[in-house]
């Protein structure tokens, strides 16, 4: 029922405001991703990934079609902090970010973990144990980096913009641990020719739901319509089916 009501609101607001508002629900919405496979990435110039499939399914429900642009992470955050109607995905919803954007989700839930080499002998029982290793790989500006900095970590080695090289750095011994989302870590490792069996999850930090963040300039009726469409995908099983396609190897 909520889905039907929100779709009605969406249709009415579209017809009333399309002609005179550049931020109406059916015009001018800019969609951004940052390279974060398997959730979001580009291949042959096309946006792909688990989250991209979810967003395209949402747009199908709403009978709209907006192009999806890949930009560096920090630029994506800057773009959705401006005046236009825009959205960035996937993104972790934190207390710091909460008032900065409007939120739709979660579109998936995964685990933030520490990876080690399987043969490293490293045993992590607590965060205090992880603070004792020499080098932990992460990415500048990612929520994982901010979380660990907030927990007093001084041993982070932060890449600029991408997690792609961290699996290789871990295997070659340049890193003792690598913090990443579980499904992302195994995917990136395979892309770099590293077998998942060469990695070991030694500690689970927390569950990490992923969201779509909309700019504050995006109309509330747009955000409501997107959330209701997502809820509909979850209720009829399509959200689980999309996740299974990407999380099974």
C-alpha cells in the first residue's frame, strides 16, 4: 500500500512540477558511482555491479532512466553536496554524514572485516590486537578509514581513491592487515589474480549496510518514491535475487 501511495504522489508531483522545476522527480537527477566493485564499477564504459543493478531496477519501477556517471569518491561526495538534485551510491550511512544527505536503503548489507594472508599467522581477537601490527591497508576518505582513525589507529596505510592494489600489497607482505568489506575484498582479490583461499578473515569489525545518498536539494517526493520502490523490490524477492547473482562465484 505504501508503494502504491508513494507512486501516486510521485506521478502527481511529476505532472505538476516538471515544466517549471529543474529538480522535479522526473528531470535533472544526476546519479554518481565511485569504483567499488562488485557494488559499482565501469566496464567498457558502462556502469555495472550489484548496486547498479538495484538502482536500475528501482528506475524501472518508477519508469525513469537517468545516466550513471563514475567519478572519484571525493568528487562524488562534493557533487551531491551542491544545489542540484543528485545521488551517490553505494555509501555507508554514518552519524557524521546523516544530516548532510537524504537517504534511501539499505540496498545491501555486508561485513567490514580485517583480511590477512592465510599463512601470516596473525591472530586478531580485539581491536587492541590490530593496533599492534605494523601496517593496515585502507582508502582515504572511506568510512572504514574514519572508523579506525576514530578508534585510535596510527598504523593505517591509506590509498588515494581505490582499494584495488591492497590485495596485492597484502599478499606481497607490504601490509599486515587490510580492512575491507568481505564481498568486496574477495572480488578485488580475484580481479588481481589472487585466490580467495590465499586470504583469511581474521576479525569482523561490524555490519555495514550500504545506501544511496541524495543531495539535500533533491525533492522529498523523489526520495520517498525511490525508498518505496526499493521496499517493493525487497518484498517481492528481487533484491535478494540481485545480491545472489553477484555474491555467488
